[in-house]
């Protein structure tokens, strides 16, 4: 139709000249011929008569045009969606997920009668237990993959069966195996044991139950306010510095108001160099005992903290902690380990060691310091010392020495391990070894 209108619009121009060239020029002042004037055969254009302006398009052409328009609109929509997704990705956002169509997917759902238990005030050493019943009220099997407690004082066990809420029947209980499906309507319980041994004051713990429930993990919580069964004075026995040769002792008083009397019947094996003695104290309104710990000959040098577990005749143990720092005839500071940590490649890194004589009867002289590699480092035992500079200085003859050990710039990349060996003139400690370690990058 548009083409036909265009042809009609050309007719007046064609009527003036035709296809054979321009017609004769009109004289000035002459009256133009009427629009209805007949056109000579030679001047008439060689074109078919135009169709009526109101004629509808052919059906095939209309369908083709409509399809082309639909394809163009679809392509534009796709281009717009792609552009939007790229913009969201650049901004760090996630494109919206289309809403699911069709019926909802079947899924399990675990529900509990309760998820928290407050045991109130308890005594140190009590064992508290609680059951958390559950049921699968979803429309698909439930699978439990893990039950993870937040601390070692809490131990969960999963049992299947038990009373059901609808009919009150009691299926036989069985131990649950992780990964096994629990059918729709299946019931069970999480049995939680809460051990308050060694606990004082407010204590909270929880169990995280991981399942295939779309809602995510279930959290079960237990708590208690724990009061001491035995009172220790002081609560910990810190002996401070201890001469390995002379030894050192300390005592701690143990009492209780929970029972009219008690006795300490024994204790667990002790660390080397520690001995224990127990005696009853006069009962001044409450039963009491005294434990004396001695640390000395045979103890490992350096800082230590040891637990002494005392047994009683009332069914409860008493944990006493003994700590201190043991030194021999020659004390090394900062300790038996010389750690360089991370060293930047191509830099010098210094560390210092102090050797202090602790034998009042005999002075100690440090005569030599050397370094040897330990198997597992990046150096052979023969050449590790080539990458270190050692400077032995006397601060006070026979009493105190200072050793500066410098890692040189040439120390290769990687882990290094070795031993710093001090040689002395003391018969009890002819050699003193310190562990050397670090990493170059």
C-alpha cells in the first residue's frame, strides 16, 4: 500500500513531462492546463494503474511481516536480558532466579519438642543428661549427616523410635547410623550427655545437627551454673622458679561442705620429677585435707604445667594444677628453642641467647658454640653453620654469657632446622643443646 501511495505521488510530476524528456516550456503568463486535461499517448508513463489506497495487504506478505516483527522483538528482549546480566555481574550482584513453576518439590522437615535445656545450679563433676525428641513431618525421607558438639564436655547420641505424638505408640528404639534415611513420620531423639567435670561458673554448650532439611542445621543448647564440690586454696599451685638440684615444694588446702567427711585415696601417675604427699587437716566445721607437691630431681627443664588428679572416697576426683619453671646448673634464656620465624630473603636476622650459671657451688664457663643441621632442613649437616655468624660474649666470668646468632643474607630459601650446641666446663652439663628453626622466603 505504501508503495502504491508513492507511485500516486509521482503521477503529477510524470504528467508534466513524461518519460520522453521535458515538454515544451510554458510561456510567461500562460495558464497551466487543467488537471483533467487529456494526456497524449506519447507523454503518458508506462506504468500499471495503482491499486486503491484502501486495499488490504496480501495475506502471505502480512504473515511474513508479523513474523519478522516478532523475531525482532524477541531478539531485543534477549539482548536486554544479556545486558542486564552483564551489568549485575560487574556490580557483584546475582541475577534474579525465576520463580519455580509447577508443584513444590518434596522435602524433609525435622521438628523438635524443645531445643534448649537449662539444668540450673549443679555441682562440679555432675553428669547431666537430656533427650531432645524429634519427628520428620515433611514429605520426603530425612537424613542426618552429622551431630557436632561445641566442646568435649558434650556428647550426643541419636536414637530412632520412641513415642509418637499422634497415636502414642512406642516403636522400639534403635541406634541411628549417619546417612540412613528416616521415613516420613519417623521419630527419634538426640540424647545429650553434659559432663561438668572441671567446670566452674556458668557453662553453655550446644550440638549442631546437620540434615537434608532445607531449613538448615538444627541447634540444641544446654547450660548450667556450676558450683564447686571441693574448694581449693589456692586454686592453682604455682611454684615459680625451681632449681632442679635443690627442688621446691608447695601445698594446697582442699575442703568441702557437701559431705560430712572425705578421704583422698590416691592419684593418677605423675610427670617425671613430681612427687605428691597428702594429709588430713583438723575438721573445723568442714572436712579438709592438704596436698603437698614437690618438683625437683628428674623434672624436665623449662616451663611446665601439670594436672594432678586426686581420687576420693566420695566418687569425685579433684584436679589440682601445679606449674613453674625448672632450671638446672645452666639456665638458657629464652628457653630450649631458638626460632627465627620467617626471614626475608637476602637480609641479616639476629637472635640472642643468654646462658646463666645456677649452681652456687661451682661456676660454669661456656667455652664453645656451634651449629649443626638437623635432617629435614634444606641444608646438609656439614654446611648449615656457613650461613650463620656466632658471637660469644662474656658478661660475667663463670656466671653469665651472651650468644648472638645472626642468619646471613646468603641463607638459601626454604625451611632450615638445626641445633645450637653450647660446650661448658661443668661436669653435670658438658653440653647444652637448643633447637634452631626458621624459614627463608
